[in-house]
């Protein structure tokens, strides 16, 4: 997914700002998958991200695309958790693909064997 690579590494203003906006929402950019981001109106970009915790968020970024450097002032105008119903989303196939190839979670939860000492 090319969008994810751009989101994580591109030095261009829109991608730099997107990284900042996602971090403000508590997402870790290095483990978040950007399913898509595309122009959706004169002043907006629409996107979907998959968090490392498996949550799916649909969002809209608002900024003046005609203004030089205006990307750095972009804001998230809409943010919706669609985790419970992403399968009905128009881009459900792309979201499903993102689940398949996303990086493995860094957190693990190991079940302790009966009688094994617990570490605090």
C-alpha cells in the first residue's frame, strides 16, 4: 500500500501534517496503515486508517488546496470509528487487505501456565 509508505516517510507538507494529526488522535504512525487518502471536494481529502489495535477510522481533512503551504494548517473535520461496520464500507476490500498485511502488533499477551509464578 503506497499510501502507507507516503504517510510514514514523505517530506511533503500534506503527509507531514497527516502524521501530526494522526498522532494527536493517539495513533502510532509506524504501525498505522493508511488504506487510502484522496481528494474529495474543493478543500477536503477523505481517508481511512487502520490502527495497530485493529480499529478502523474514516476521516476527512479540511484545508485550502489552492493556498501555498496551507496543508500545514489542515484539520481533521470528521473522524468516525467504523470498526464495527467497515465491512459495509465502499472500500471494504481495501480495508480487508490492510488487515492482512499490516505490521504485527508489538504488544503480546501470553497466557501463563497453571502454577507458573506471576511477574509484576
